[in-house]
């Protein structure tokens, strides 16, 4: 993951004409903190946890990025994700660099009180390098507004005057923003809509396959269906459904469980590998993990692919899709909605004035459309695919800010 990220950063800088020193600065995070902290468990034993906070580049402003709670976290993954967040912030023209944090644990095997103690202990361990003008955390995989609330409370005991804008993704009652729920999915939907519009088409009648039927995939299915698209295929962890005439989205939403699983209720089920190769106009990759390899890329029948999950298309596959003139909307662009709304929360915390949900959505829609247009125009100007164009937009802001500061 880190190597592929560095390779495309290098390509973007080469297109822009920056020298080797720019790549040396941006290829790795500027600051990495590894912490180990003890937590007393419910049975009275003490367990030592490992956590990370990685800050990629703060030339533009404070860094920004999620805190994930997951058993398979590695430092290399954190470094790559921090770079991705820098690119996302650059695409949306936010005053942030990228960051990422994580705690190596499995919250599914922990009690509510144990998760709270781990969350609070992590904040104490990293408190010296975070804050509203330094580094602003937000939720990520297996963390949520409750974790952010605990972290906010713990931080407020350490730095009371800094606490309101220290962290985003909080409950509304504690300074969170309205309109956050569904912001990531809404941003992806708007990006997809802009992609179709640039091709002088509408969503009406478009055949869509959605691999992954969790929170984002199910939202997109409903959003696109309501706008006249025909959802011909969906997939989940146990298989996939495909029907050329279209699936009943409302029925699928009613029958899916809380984990986004629905295919186990049907007999005529295919594999997810078979699903992505079925005829369609738009393929949405909303399941975690790599889905499109070079082998699969050679057989895709879609004309537009939207990454709605991280690492959905390998770099080699991206080149093949480009040769076949299949447009791919990369995750660093499609996921801009989430960090944009986090930015809105930070702004509201700092000014002490809060917008309505309709105002948040209007501002989000405007930012997402501007972000897409920015990347699309760069792709046309340099004759490159959308992923490279997205990185060009993102790294240019970082490189220019670093140059003005005298770092380059």
C-alpha cells in the first residue's frame, strides 16, 4: 500500500515538474508517534496496547485524519493512509495536511467500559502532538462518535482551552455537526453524478452494479434508484445477486441485516468476482479490500468505475482500464465528502456558531462538485487518468505550501 502510494506521488510530482527534493519531503510522514499504554481490563488484568499517530505534512495547516480501532493495524498502513488524507484535503482545498491514527485492538472482543478506557488512554498518550491548531482526529474504522466523545472529555482535562475543536465526529450535543451522518455516501453519490454529467448523460436508465451493501453501498443503491438508475447487481460478504431487468432496491433494503448482508436469503447467488464482470454501465466498488486486479480489469464491461472503498483497484489494473478507456473515479476523490464535513465541524467549533443541516448539505454539495471539476480539468489538461489527476491536484498544494515556507 505504501509503495503504490509513493509511486503515484512521484508520478504526480514528475508531471508538475518538481525535483527530487519534493518527493523526498512528501514520500513519508514528517512525524510518527508510536505509543504503548497499559489498560486495566474488566477481569482485573492489565493489558498493554500499542497505538500510532502519524502526521504527513503540516505545511498548509494542522493535520487531519481518523483514529481506527482494529487488530490488524500496521505502521506502514498508517503512513500510507496519512498520505491519502493529505491528497483528499488538497483536492477539496481544505487548510489541512493529512494524518492517521490507530489502536491495535479488536473492539468486538471488548466490553463497552474497556473500549472507553482504551480510548481515554490513547488520548493521554498522544495529547502532546494533537490539538485544534496541530492535529485534529476524527472517527475511522471501528470507531464512532462515542469514542470521539470519550476522547474529547479526556483531552479537556489536559488542555481545557483547546478542547472544542480538538476532535471531530462528536455527537451534536458536544459540538458535533449536523449533516455528518451519511456525508461520505452523499459525497460519493454526488461525485458519481458529476461523472455521469460530464459524459453528457443522466442517471436515468443507467445499469448499476454495487459491490458491497453496507452503509455506503445501500445508501448509493437507494440514491441512484430514486434518480432513475437501474440497480442490476449487488454483492455482500456471502455472494452476489444479478438481474438484468433490475433488482427491487426497497425489498433488498428491507431484508438486509445490520451488517449489510442480504444474499443469504436468496437461492440464485453468484460470486463477487462473477458480479463485477457482468454487463453494466456503472460499477461501484463499495466493499473493503482490492476488487479489481489486472486480470479482472481486462474483462470488465462497465464504462465507469467508482471506488467507494479504499484500495479497490490496483495500480496495474488502473493502467489497463485507462487503455480500455474505462473511467475510474478514485477513492481519494470520491471520499472527499467525509473530510469536508469534518472541516465544517472544526470551523463551527472554532467560531462558536453552528449551521443547520440544510446549510451543511448545500456547502457539502458545492465543495464536492468543485473538487470533482478540479480533478477532471487536470485529467484533461495533462491527458492522465483520474487517479493520477487527483494526486496531481493534492500534491501540488502540499509542494507549493512547502516551497513558500522555504522547505524546498
